């Protein structure tokens, strides 16, 4: 009987006010650091239910944005993570997952990669050795066994000990990709957060291609990180530790969902520049120029996950093909060879989907599976957004358990079990469809709880946006008077 070896999840954004896995106060303004989210509790019950009697618990693989480190305080993210670990119960007889985790950082918790990889480098120096090449500083090998010195995440391990004391949780990082391969080498699963498919996170590489020295050959994974890691850390992964500035950043980020709010904020920025200028004419000109640039940039600032009506934008489609055909193909060729069956699993977009994609460098089309994400990004329901659990067995059969997509109809929140490829026999999917009844607990409780919480998060976001716009407009009126 096929058994689950890996459970993959992504984009939990623990600590974020819009995460359904973070418990927040009823007004949506603060994180409840004591009581876990009802969705988190229900999800952990479902994960425990996946284990069959006599089977060892599977390894948890988190594909990035486990924490929200850009838009929330680190202590809120840490509290939510401790609640998550307490619900998973690693090391206990009824554990949902094994005590050894694998973490593939994303853009919103990239800072943890920077910290952990630096720690590995320091250990090498202390032992009298150093990384032989820049590639060893900026990426791990695709296959974890190929890393002579693993990247341990002591930060997450310490947080885990707070939620499950005495269980000896260990956390190893892979970045930016993790590879699984069968013993024969003919089947592989590549896992990544996926932010490098989006031009925004390759910005420094793009600038270098214009102003720097042209590179020859395919860009490798470590080069993408070397070019862009500092930029990702600068805004997308460390602003949460910036006190009041973090709240301003969160407000600006959320305001992308409201034309009224973003224009009110741009007006406020314009007035502030005018008020702070030494010379009236020059200050007015600078303020007007900045405001026009901000207004012009609203459309391009809308990131991939906020684009309505499409799963991937044309730029992201191109980026996905380039990433698979470049950095991923290079790693696969170097460490695996030429597997006939490749599945690529990633998150980042918050829009779960399954498709196949022909990619140069791979003998057959790649099965592409997106995990979605556990957050509510917009006040309005978006039927393309939702979240899946990705399960993988010892034969590298891949099953997607789509827990929900946003919608008014209760059927949007009913569990759906799908294979990574409809054209390939999948014993894992067959077993799951036989064992799981989506209309019985714990799955029906998860569906009901998610539906309620999605509605709450959308309402709370709408209220925050309206309050921000109202406050800014009121201040504007007071200044005019």
C-alpha cells in the first residue's frame, strides 16, 4: 500500500492579519498570540487524519512564506508558528508530521535563508574550511544529500521547541530548489517557492543585463540569488522588524486593493513633500513629480497574485518557462541526469492550479502544480485563489488536495483530490480518493471553518482600507481648512 512520504504546504504567512491560519481580533487589527486560528486547528486535524495505522509520519516540506516577515511583527509570526507546531504534535504518537522538517524559503521569509546560509558559512570558517565557490554561499544543491554541510535553521528550531518542547524538531533548508528523485532516476519532483518566475524578484538581474556585463550561458540558481537576494531582503523580508514603519508598509501594500485608498495615500505623500521643502516652487515641483510617478506605477506595482481573472500573467508565464528551462534544468542535469517524468511544485501566486508545460531541456512536458496560499488578498472573493496540500509518496506520485477556492458557493470549500498529471497512473490519488470522504469530518469542519474565516478576512481588509482612506481624506480636509 502506498504511503505518504512528504506533505508540502506553502504561503501560510503566519502572523499576517490576512492569513486564515493566524488568529486575529474581531476588528482585524491585532494578532491573537494566545489562541490558535480555528482554521489552523482544523488543518492540523486533517493532517493527522492522513496518517494510516502503522505508518511513520511524513516529512513536512514548507515551500516558502511560512512566516510573514515583511508586513507583521516577528513576535506575532513566531506566536502563530508555535501554535502551528503545537497542532502538528511532532514526536508524539499522534503526530501529523515527523520532527524533521524541510524548509524552502520564499520572498516573505527570505531573510531566514540569508541568516541560515551565513551561519553555515561561519561553521565552515570555524572548522578551517570555506565554501569553494560563490555557488556554495548562495544556494544549496538540488538533492540535499549532495550538500556536505546542510543549512540548519536554528531560528525555526528554537521557535518549534516553544510549541512542542522536548520533541527535538530539526529544520533543514533548501534554496531556491529542492529535488526528490526515485532510485532509478527516471522520475523527479522539484519543489520551490517560485518567486523567481516573477520579474519583480529578478529586478537586479534584469538591471545587470542592461547595464552590466552580458552573461554567457544559462543563468544558474545560485546566480539569481546572488544578484537579487539583497533586494528581496531589503523590502520583502525584513520590514516587519521596523516598528511603526512596518505598519506603514502594510498599509501601502494593502492599499493596492483600493483605488480610493492608494490615491489618498499618494495625495498625503505629495502634501508631505510640499510641506517639508525648503523652497515652495521646488517642493511643489518635486511633490507633483513623485505623485505622478506613483500614480503611473500603480498598474505595474500590482504583483502577480493580485492580477484578476488569470492564473499567471504573460510575464509570469514567460518567467516560469525561463526558470524551468534555465536554473531548474541546469540543476536537474547536473544532479539527476535526464528523468523522463518531472513535476514542478511551487507556491507564491496564491492561486492553486495543475497543468503541463513543454520546457526546453526536458524530454517530456513538465507537470506544474501550484499550492496556492492560505491568505485573503482582496476584499472581494476571487475564485482563482485558494490553497492546496501537496502529498508525495515513495514512488513520487503527486496528489493535490485542494482544500478551498474562494467563492460564495459552499462547494468552493469542498476538498478536491487531483493528480499532478491526468495521463499517468497515480496510486496515491487512487488511495486518497478511496480513504477520504470530503463530506465527513475532519474535512467538512475544515471547509466550514475556512469559508467563515475567508469572509471575516475579506470584511476586515475592506474595513482597514476604508478607515485608511477616511483618515487620510479627513486630514486633507483639516489641512485645507
